């Protein structure tokens, strides 16, 4: 069945090579899922050789684990490993890419710079995607000569497991065109994800709901409830992991970016937890993990 709002699937362009801008937590997971499910070459790029090498090594390590678990044959693991490469030279890497997706730092100006650079080196028919969780895709498209080829394509953590992708059509004078949108849905199908078409609104749909819930748990702790008590209460809801574990998985910095974007858009509904802000500023990534200190002690 065609997802609601998806254009004619026949419009989709074939994707034979993928470029990923960034080699961090999300970007590396994206490289793996694209290479594994679409069975195409994927090239990662980042600012320096060390970041590129770290991202590629992570992907190759995950492939080795899948082979050890018997989920990939030796041959498939070898082919997959060869298909995931990295470089700092995006001009060479992306010249023949059919699709380039970015998963760099969640800052509009950084992402706009990425797209300005990428558009100079890709073919005219290359589809561009952003994995942003909360920024305006339309604002990113505004710096492009061909804004109609940009689409939001938002995955969730862990990428290999979470079934949903939010597909974001831009608005404005030259919105995402049907060819780009159809390609996004076809790629989502190839990745075995369920795609939903969402509006280009702050934090789209899932993160808007999730952030309300996660922020409130942090604010409860801000107000003096120990993390362990909040976690025990949350356990009773039967969630796969507590808000605080989830924050560790997503990364407090990303969660703070989403909370701040939503606070800017809807100040009354989305408070930003003072502890979350202090934890990010102090660079304490693991503080929300189960069995660790309370947020107040950490702050
Ligand atoms: N990478 C790949 N596979 C993973 C994985 C990872 N990081 N973590 C778990 N898995 C796989 C396991 O291998 C296992 O697969 P099999 O069943 O095929 O063996 C399966 O997932 C279940 O894992 P476990 O039994 O070890 O653990 P679990 O049952 O507790 O599930 C979980 C782990 C799927 C992560 C679950 O805890 C969960 O769903 N948590 C909530 C995740 C969530 O809400 N994510 C959204 C975050 S918001 C976000 O990402 C948005 C944003 O933009 C900021």
C-alpha cells in the first residue's frame, strides 16, 4: 500500500551509490543501513581523516559482529565491508552519487554550509536528504540552487532497529518535488522502514511527542525527585527503556537541541530542563544511565 501523501512510486530514481556527510553516531549507523539493505556503495565524509577513520571502523566492526552472529555470510560481510568507505574529499566521493544524506551537527548554519558545498559537487539529478531531528528543512533548502531536490529523512536511534522514518516535504516557493519525494519513499522501502510524510514543523511529529514526555521527566528531577524514583515510576508504564536511558542513547546534546527548538517554537508547552542544560554544558554523556548519580548531584 502506498503511504499517505506519497507520489507515484514510478517517479522514483534508482539509487546505485550513496554519500553520507558526517561520520558520527547517526551518520555511521546510516552508512551501515544503506549499504546493508540497498546493497550499494556508501561513502562517508567528514572534516578530518581521524573522524572518517573512526566512522568507517565502527561500521566495519558492526559488520564483523553481524558475521560472528551468523547474520551475514562470510561473502556478504566481505562485500558489505568493501562497500563502506570514507574520505575527506567530498568532491571526488559525491560526483557520481545518486543520493547524499547529511547527519552532521544540529545547527542550521552548519547544515546550510554542508548543502552549499554538496550542491557544487553532485550531479543535477542527485537527491539530497537531511536527517535533522528538529530543524527546518525548508530553511536548509533556501540556500540551494535546486531546493526542490532536498527532502527530510529522519531516522530514530538505534537506526538498525527502529522501524520508522519521517519524510519531510519542504514548503515555500519551490517545495520538494515529486521525483525527490518518490525516491525518498522508494529508498525507505528498500531500507525496510515504514515512511510517514510529515509537515516541516518544529521537531516534526515523533520528537514533538517524545520531547514533551522526556522534558517533563527531567523537570520532575529538576524539582527534586531523585532519578531512581522517577525511573521506578516510569518503569510502571512498560516502556522499552526509561526516559533517562533513552536520553543516554539519543545523547543529551541532541535531546537539548530538540528541546530548545521546541521551546523556541512553543515556549509554554516545552520547558528546557535546567539539569539537562547543565549536564550538556559539563559534557556528561553517561549521567542519565541507570544506576548512576542523580542529575542534581551531577550538576
Ligand atoms: N544496534 C543494532 N541493533 C540493536 C541495537 C543497536 N544499538 N540495540 C538493540 N539492537 C537489537 C538487538 O540486536 C536485538 O535484535 P534481535 O532481536 O534480532 O536479536 C533487538 O534489537 C532487541 O535488543 P535487546 O533484546 O538487546 O534489547 P531490548 O529488547 O531492550 O531492545 C531497544 C533494545 C530496541 C533499543 C529498545 O530498548 C527500545 O526500543 N528502546 C527505545 C528506543 C527509542 O525510543 N528510540 C527513539 C529515540 S528518539 C530518536 O532517536 C529521535 C531523535 O531524533 C533524537
